[in-house]
C-alpha cells in the first residue's frame, strides 16, 4: 500500500468507546500500511486526539446536527491542509450525513466505502422488523413509541428492552422501570424510542464487510466474555458457529451492503433459534479482534475504497480473545489549547509541509 | 446422551475446555478430564465405566453415580447433547 492518508472518526475511546481507535489500530497492525492517519473528533477531550501512536494529527469536526454544508466545509478545510485519500466514518449518528456528501467527497479525491442510503435506512432499528419479515429472519417483537403511555398500551411481557433510535438500551422489569428508562433515553436521544421483546439466550456479535454487490468480504463472530455496566464488550472471543456467518451473509446479500457492519444476534444454541437484534452500519469498537483473528477488515475496506480488488477472507482463528483495558494518556496544556483554539492537533506534519 | 459434539470441543491436556460454538470455557479436574477423553473416543457407557473403575479404583456403583452426575452437568454446559444420536 502506498503512503496514503486515512481519516477516521469516532476516536472517543471512552468507557463506551467509538470504533475509531479500533479501526486505526487495525490499520497500523497491517505490515503493508505505512501511511498517515488523521483523527476526526467531535470533542477536544476525545482520548484518540492524544494517542500519538494512533493518529498523526487530529481535527475537530462539527456535530452531525449542524448539517451537511458545515460538515463539508469543515472536511474541505482539513483536506486543503492535510490531503485525505480515504475517509472512514464510524458513528451511527454521522453516517447518513457522510452518505449524503460522499459524491462531493469523491470529487475532492476523498474516497469512502459507504452503504446506499436506502440500505442504511432499511436496517435502522425502527424498520428492522419489516426487513427481517421479508427475508425470513427471526427478530424480537419491536415497537416504535412516541410516549410513555405507548408502553402501557403495548401490553408486552416484562422484562423488555427500551432502546434509543441510535444508541443506548435499558432492560426493564416493570412499568416503573420502563418509565425511568423512557425519561433517560428521551432526554439523551429524543423520540421515537423502541420497545423490544427480551429474548433469552446468548448474544453473539459479528463484524463483517460487504462489497456492495451482495458478497461478503469477511465476517468474524465473537461472544462477549465480560461486559461493562452498559452491556458493552470488555472482553470477547472468536467462535466457530456457521449459523452466525450464514445469517450475516444473508443480510449483506439482501441489503447489497457496501461497507462495514456489526450484526448482533441472540441465539438459543440448544433449540438452534437465532434472532437478529440489531444491524449496526459501521465497524464495532472491538473490530481490532478481526485482524487479530486473521481478517483485517479495515485494511480491506481501505483497499476497496481505493478501487482495488480484494479477495474474500475464507477463515479466521477460532478462540482468539481480546480484553480491553483503560489507560491514562498524558497531554500538555498546549495540546488542549491547539484543539480548543485552532480545532486541530498535529503530532506529525503531512509530507510537503514544514514542521 | 450423545457425545458427537465432543468432536468439536477443544480439550487440552491440562483439562482446559473451550466450546468453539459459543465461546464457553471450563476447567476439568483430572477425573473429569479422564472421563471427557473416554467420551470423546465415542466409547459406550459400559466401557467408560469399566475404564473409570480400573483407573481410579472405585466401586462400580459409586462410579455409576458419579459418572451419571458428571454427564448431566456437562450436558447442562452444552459440552454434550442430551438427545440420542
């Protein structure tokens, strides 16, 4: 791979991390990769900004709610000073914006590898049930709600899940707990919310990459071994379960998915029943497990974004474990100042620019 | 009980067990490891019991009781299947 510059978002490596640092670590893990990586952050305090072994520079970008024009103008400004070859957005809330400006980005020479808007919307939490019905995939009963009373009128059995449209989910055991969860989610993410049937079983997550024609470039399934308070994976291990791969391939084929995705499946191994819980339209935060197990999906994405042919991965290492850890990163006041005042922190200048 | 699933289960010499189907991990003691190895060879219950009695010098009735409990436990863990082949 020639020396290229890759921009990655989602470098908020907090207790509930974005996928950005995992993507960057995967790219750095590749023996072939010798390029430049810049982080695109929404917050000066995103830890990825200060990880010098991850990013050569970091730039603040406007929040998705500020709209397409402001986002595009911000990317153009960054691109002028630090030319980007490939941009990998990695957060649910920003993806639709990047899908909408991908043609503009391509005209600037910035390559992306994103799903079509239609496919992106079909797999959204509030329309997932219809997609599953059309494709004979088991899915928990899910309802979209706009008020607390809706939960009462649904008359569903507890426990159940209350979910935000993009992030966050709470398992609740009573109407009182449901009303608390409703308040929290509503304040944080707004309406509508989703109410989902609770499925007993074991959860498996699959990181995968689709080529846009319906083919799967790679897929690595993982079982969570330890969880945070928010039920996010703190440790996980690759498993060998063909049914998980089959369902993932079926989804990618049905959506003609282009780009990375994370499939969440609840499985009752004994009865061989597999329920699709969610399709996340991006790499998961734990995506570094994939190259560790032999499928460097972020690297494959970069190659495909640049128009190169990539052969599908046929296998991966079973029993490969990841364990996350937390670590203090040191930064100087001038680093924070750079980010807050200038909106950028350059650890290493791009080629052709003076230090 | 069916021991067919044991062909897929990774069992190390130290008794560490990994079920690649669902990622579950267990640790067996030397007795458990001996029994698992016997089961993995798809031997009959009668042959496993005879080997168990001989290896650990226990009464057959005690061996039967312990082996039955052991099988029920590993079936709960999904290491073997309850159904017949």
